[in-house]
C-alpha cells in the first residue's frame, strides 16, 4: 500500500466517522430518558438528636427524636 492510498483511506474513514456522528446526533431523542419507576414521596423522618442552649434560663436541653430527655442547669442534670 502506497502512502497516497494510506492517506486516502485515512481521509475516507475519518469522513465516514464524521458523517456517522452527525447522523447519530441528528436522530437522537431530545431530553432525558423517562424514569421506569414511580417516584413516591419520601417518608417523614424522625427529628434528629439535638442539643438546645437556652440562654435566658441558663440551661442546656437535650432532645432525642423530638422529645426532651435531659436538662442541664446550674444545679445539675434533670430528667
């Protein structure tokens, strides 16, 4: 195979690839793919564990799942 034939073959293959890509993009569906699964609303999660600082009462309140479980003030812990 001569260098001219090799160059010509490379050019033909490159051109065919460009045409194939152009046809692929021209006929591609617009937008994303629709989901196969129904999206249900997420269940409401429990309130997380948190610590609240009450500056007016000079106390720290401890909550687990939204319920106060302990209170720390100047006299110590209280249930």
